[in-house]
């Protein structure tokens, strides 16, 4: 059967539905679990920590950008699921020469919901995926925020400091969570200095739990340049995982805004 991924690449499956799936993306691995594909998923990455049982039991084929090609060959997959940003292009191209490779490309909530529907279709879980997408959409639509939104800076890395800017899924989630991104005039994940942070004048500084594990010990340096800003640790998965974790995100955002 013929399917199309989010890059509009054609993906031909000689056998449908697929019976040996490898996921190269943590948030999509969790989605496959919630779609009930316990038997079909045979390989995941070392960063696919949800669900914990799969992390312990499934074959790990390396990192999202450091794939062990021999392990993939040994698993004999009939479908590989990746992502344009999270996986290495050269490795993806090498895999696509041997196996059906489906890629996601996600910047907005709508992109994420589209991905859920498409993966539901290609894995023969269309009904469940459609219900999941509807439930997630309704939960986000129920969120109501008072303007003006608090001005926020969202940090993903330290040494150097990297923040989430425009053209990222995190930026889209910041808007959904009722924040104004003070670096929305920048693109992707720019490096910033502390003087640039001070100049941006955020009211809230959000320090993500991933990919860098920020902790309270990192507050002091930021407080020196932004003494009036509220500094808060946040669950990075809620802002950056675009699979079924989105089920939990609206309630998390609601609680986060109450805290602010």
C-alpha cells in the first residue's frame, strides 16, 4: 500500500499493516504504545523512555542521531518511523534505500494532530488515532487565557544558553500555554547571552527538564540579570513531545499558569 509522510514523500509498504516497526523518535514511540502496538514495535532508541516497560524490553538501536545500522538490519523492519529534525538526514537516507521510512515534520499542534492521524492510518489504528486526535484538540480548545500573555523565555540548554524561538514546536506550545515568547523574533534554537536575556525583559523564565536537566542551582545567574522575573522549572516533555503525551499537556499548562 502507498502512504505519504509529512514531507510528502511516498512510502510504499509491500505488506500492510506493518508487523515489524522501528521507532526512531521518543514521542512517537509513546504514541505507538498508546495505539496498542505492543507486538508490532520491535526496536526503539535509547531515548525512548516511555513507556518504561518498552525501554526495558525492546531492542534499542542507538540514539536518535546515532543509529546502529546493523541492529536495524538484524531486526528486519517493514516500517521505520523517524522525524525530520530529530534524526540524522544521512542515516535516514541510508535506511530509506533499504526499508520503508516514514518521516514526521512538526512545528505546530495541527502538525502533531496530523501526525497522529497519519500514523494511525499506516499502522491500522485509524479509529483509535482519530479519537485520540479529537480528545487532544478539545482539551486544548478548552484552555482560556487572559491577555496580555506573560512574556516568557524558554531555555533548553546551558553553556551555551540556548532558547526556543520561532519555527519550533516548543514555541507553539508556549503560545498554547498562554505565554508570549520574548525570542519569537529569532528562529529555531538560538544561542543567547545573559545581557540579551536582560534586554528581552521576560516576566517568566522557564527552565526545561530536557534536553539539559536544569535545576534550582541554575537560578542565581539568571536572577542576577532579571531580578524581577519569575524563574520556574518545567517538564520539557509537556512542551516538546508531540505524540500522545499531548493528552496530558493541557492540564499541565493549566496548573502551570495557576502557579504563575
